[in-house]
């Protein structure tokens, strides 16, 4: 997630018609088995400041998503549309501040507990309440590394073995990477094992962001938002859950367009749906670009599938979109 989105961009986004916001581009025939030819991009939520971290909760048939500057998690249902779910969601201190202070990435663990990347509170936290009875009460899951406070955890994922992985760029600071409150000299990718130990996996990505595990359970992909390493990296996951053998999946440094490389998801066939300049980039597991969901003048931040992978939700600037893919 990029830290600064100007007020002029917010105003511009409001003027764009829904028909112009999303088009599906079929680059390869392989896309035909993923998204039906007549699929449309449908706006289901507007009126937000910057949407992020979508999470579909199948049992409740609801979508949770973060509005980061608004310090709010919303829920969306077909019956009632957008409703406040949690506020404050990522910054709970009494001192007034601005910027991207709220929640970002969301994850539902096997116990049905909601894990939240909280920018302002600089931690991964757990909501201390049932998913069906939300309450602004949080317990720290991971808040420090090597005795120093984290920057602003951005996205997270949990392996089947129970290891929690998360990225920690500097977007949650009001002053960005040079903010005097920043305690770490880098932006990291981390693993927290079941014992609660936080271990650094990579400190050499400029601004690490979205991450996902491939269906083989042996490979992870991590997004680098911008700069010369903009794009996505692959890692092998060893028997202890550590990330090894870093290599480039796809480099986007020369690509122009609105937004950087942000959240991503992988379907059951290993296809990668990754947000990037001007929309969602769709790759095979071998990094072949097969299609895009293109957006006009919007910064696309993240996405989520329903379990049957028939529906895709996309967060972009002020909005949330839905694509009925099959």
C-alpha cells in the first residue's frame, strides 16, 4: 500500500464512472479457464478513503475490508451493503494523528479469530472477541523484533503448520521511512512460529507488501511495492518454515501506471492474481502473464477470493469491486 494518495486523486476517483473503472483483458487462452469471457467488474462499495485488506468470511457470507486512513474495518453483505465493523481498527492511542494509521491486512485463523495488521499501533494483533460480535479490544500477536518496535505491519498469511508470516514496510508512519519514531533500519519480511518467536526472513526488499503461499506449500511469493526491485520475489519454504533461495518471479520496474505492487492471492491451480500498476496482473505459476483486470485512474491495493474461487473482490482507492469469474 502506498503511503501518500493526494486529495486531488481522491477527488478524481469520485468523478470516474463505474463503467470506466474495470475491464478484463484476455492476453492468453489460458485465461478462459479462469474467468468467463462475459465477466464484468461491478462496483459494490464507494465512499471510502483508501480500501485495503479484503477478507471473505464464508460462514457469515460477509466481506471484511480496511479503510486505512479512516482507521476503520467495514463489513459488506449482499443484504445490507457497507457497515462499520470495527473503529478504531489500527490505531488506538489517544493522541490525534493522521496518515495511514488504521488496519490493513486481515486474516482469519483456524480458530476463527481475526488477525489484523495495525499500522498505527505497529503490530499484528488479534481481535479479542468473536467474529460475529466484533469489539474494539485487541491483543498483541507480534509487536517487536530484536527488542525494537515494528514499523507498520502491512499484510499477513498463516501456513498450514501454524507459522505466521507478515511484511513490515514503513507506510504507517506519518513521516514514512525517515520518521523519527522508526526504530528498525530496514523494512522486513518476518515469520512468527507457534512458540511466538519472531524471526527475520528478509531485510533487503525496499517496501515489502503482499505475500502468499503456493498450493505446493513449498513456495512463497512476496511483493515489492516500488523502486528498482518493484515486482515479486519467490522463496522456498524449508522444513522449518524459513524462507530460502530468494529469486525474481517478475520484475515491474519499467512498468508505468497508477499504483505499485501491493496485495496478491494465488488460486488453487497456482495462478497468481497480483495488484500492480493500473490493476490486477494475472500470471501462471511459471510467471507467464495471461491476463489483466485493468482500472482507469485508480490505485488497486488488494483482493480476495471466495472459497469456490467463483468470485473475486478487489479493493481500489475509494472503492470495492466484485468480479463473478465463473
